[in-house]
C-alpha cells in the first residue's frame, strides 16, 4: 500500500454503500481519479466540509487496488467564482466536461494549470478546454447544416452546432461556446 500527497480539484461526489462516498478529483500528479472516502456520508465526517465540488484541496491518498482518501484540507474555495452565479454554473459544467473527457490517471499539467487559472479569474472559455481534448472549435462546422459559425457543443455525440440547429437538441446537453 502506497501513500501519496497531491493537490486536487473536486469534480463530483456520489454515495457509495451505506456510509461511504466516491469522489471524482482532477489531481496535479495523477490526472483524473476516483477515490473512496470511508464514512464520508456520516454527519460528523471530518472530510465532508472539505469536499465541496470545485474546491482546490490537498489530498492524502493510499492506493492498494484503488485510491482511498485518508486526509483532505481545503486550499482554495475560489470565492470570486462562487459569488458569480453565471461563472459558478459554467465552472460546474466544466467539471462535468473533465469527468467525461479526461482519461483516468493521465497527468495533464496544461489542463491542471488552466483549471486553476480560470477558477481564479472566473472567466471560463469552453472552446479552450474542448481544444485541449481534441475538439478544436476553430476548425468546426455545424454537424447538421455545415455552417462555419458554430455556437454550441452537443455533449451527446460530441458535435458542434450553429445557432439555428442547436434548438433541435436538448439544452441540458449543450455547452454554449459563443
């Protein structure tokens, strides 16, 4: 069993078994990982206050077969980001994009530093992050009509759409690029 300390951004949490939680992180040293938080659902869990989505934390992990959180400490809650509802909403969408597109345990320091920078400045450009994942909006065309003036990215099939065609798709699965 190995012990690791790394910085991470909390991407999401979900219940696991009766009292545990599974937490998705994007870490500086391991890329995207999922780790178990033993007793993380208990009301008096010492970890719960630190594991809000979008928190920058310092993590202590052990790895046997899978990662388990043994300690966590908040480093930055990005207060400016949380004060602006529009920015917070876009940051939560970005966390979802990272959970979907970032491969497990693939270190990407460019992505790491870009996340920290945009969360501090509160301006999130989805096109920039989609380009990191290989979906460059500058070369994109609408998947329906072929228009070069794209405005959205459809998460369902990873395609770009123009203003007119995006109305044909569920808005809950669209990222507004422009």
